[in-house]
């Protein structure tokens, strides 16, 4: 998937092409009039070039930023703590209900406390304890339900980590593209001043026309606009990366490394199998199915009664004997309510199965789509590097030689140069597409491409 950042970065391609073409023409003119006098310009003033940010810091590799994101990203940390919290639920679910302690005071003849305690063997002070005991197997099933829920949370934590890292990769690739094209614009801007001076010199000695000078000024203004736009895009992308890394926004700028082509050493069948085995979203749905299966088993077990045992010691006055009482009770379930609970569990079980099937189909479809994108993009990159780019460069060099010997018109030279520039920009854009597809495959399948 490509955001509007890449589209916007290509917006100025045509303008850049005209600028660079003007640069070639101006350079040729400057060489032919090196001895001519430089008159002062009588044209309208040209806007000054804005301050261009120079990145003196060394580039930061994507792998370093990935490690930093895994350690410091707050979303990953929050998901991890949620999983750790879920790991403590099974012990709670398997524990016995709380023991109840009681103190009793029984009066005889009057509601006043301890009335009749010394003259009646019915008055007493009692101390007792009681314990609810679920039907055998219920506690273990509840613990298993909680364990499967914790497994699902673990898979969701892994999914969150992969999502954050995948987002970081996408933004990093866009930042690398913007910074590379920005440096090209900055170098072109410094050379464009020489083009303008050369055009003015040719105009003043009668070898050029005013339209060439005005066009040079116009292209200079356009490239300044593109530089300002690239600065904006660069700042927005760096802000996104700092957010993912948990860095302060006022921290140092991030410089991306130059993008290089990575190979895809897996077939489509291998990637699909890796997705089935390692995709965390699929694992989370599988854990949900196990949880619902256990929930259905527990719903059947809930038809069984629970029990309660108790023991009370009753102390009388010294002239009377003490009492000792043990109790046992059975709590019968409401069968109508339990049948409704069982029906609910069975529906949730079927829902979980359908969700797993839908998630598996979605993941496998995305893997196949990204594989097609990556392989076809790799083929196009080979066509660019082995065919289109060198052929366009050869064509342009031929047109340049013919133009220098006055055997070619300017429009043919410009057309050849536009082919060189546009194909180079298309190659860079295709490289971003290829690397983004590989990043998606890494997220979906868990493979680590070199």
C-alpha cells in the first residue's frame, strides 16, 4: 500500500525535468561564452533559495530503529502488560471460593446479648467456618478457559509488535525516498542559478531570447516550491517515526539509509505455509476456538450441583457442655438458565470457527497479493535497470552529441533527457513499492528477509 506521500513526491517530476534540461542548455551556453561580459540582470527579481537542511548525522539503519521500537513503543508495552495480566487469571479461576468465617451469639429469654448464658444450656457463643466446593472438574475447566484467553492475548501482543514494526518500515521507506529526492532538488537548485546566469549572458550578447531567461526564473521558483514541499513531507514523516519510537518530537532528526533491492528467497507456497503456522492473528483466532470449546465443556459441567461444607463450635457456660455441629449442603443449578448458557456457548463456538476461517482467508489472500506485488515489481526493476534506464541514457548521450554539433534540435534533446529523468524516478518509486511489499510479507508470515 502506498500513501499519498509517494504520489506527492512525484508531483514535481515534470517541473524537475524542465529544470534539469534547462541546466544542460545553460551549461553548454556558458561554455561557449566564457569570455563574454556578464551584464547586470534587468529582469524581475528571483526569490531567494530557502535554507536547506543539511543532515550531518550518520544514517540510522532500519534494523536499529526496529529494535528501539520493540523496546520503547508504548503500544507494544501496553499489549505486553495486558498479556502478563492475563497470565494470572488461570490461578484465580482454579482457586476455591473464599472461605466464610462466622461468629454467633445465642441468647435465651431476652434479646439482650448473653442473656441466659449462665443459666441455660441453649445460650452459647459459636465460631464456625464454611466452604463452597464446586463440582469436581469445574475449577480445572475455568482455568483452561483463562489459559486459552491468555494464549490469545499473547498472539495479540505479537500481532501488535509486528504491526508497529510494519508501520515503522513503511514510513522509513517513504522517508528514505523523500530525503533522496530532496537532495537531488537541492543540488539542482544550486546549479539552476548558473543556468539563469548563462541564459542572461546569451540573451545580452544576442544569442538567446528573453523567453529563455524568463523560463529559467520560472523554473527556479518552481524548484524552490518543490524543496519547501519536500521539507514539509520530511518533517511529517520524521514526526511519525518519532511517535512510533516513543522519542521526544524535539529530538535529533532521523536520516534514512539509501534503499537497496532485497531478494525474495521464498516461493508463494512457502510463504502461505509460513502464514498458516506463524501469523499471530490466525493464532489468536485458534486460541479463541480452544477457549470456546472449553467454554462449551464447562457449560455442560455447570449442570452439576455445587456443594458446601461447614463446621461450628458452640461454647456454653462452664456448667454446660459445648456443642459441635458439622453441615453439608448441595446447591442445585437452575437448569433453565444453564440451558440458555449452553446455547450461548455453542453459538460462540461456531462464531469463533467462522472468524478463524475468515481470518485465515484474509491473511492468505494478503500474502498472495503481496507476493504478486513483490515478484512483478522485481521483474519491472530488472527491466528498468537492464533495459530502459541504460537505453534512455544512451539515447540522450547520442542526442546531446548531435545537439552540440548542431545536428539536433533542442526539443529532441529535451525529450531524451526527460526519458532519462522520468525513468530514473520511476525506478526509485518502483523500489519503494517492492520494499513495501516485502515488509508486508514479513509482517504476515513472520519471515525475516535479509
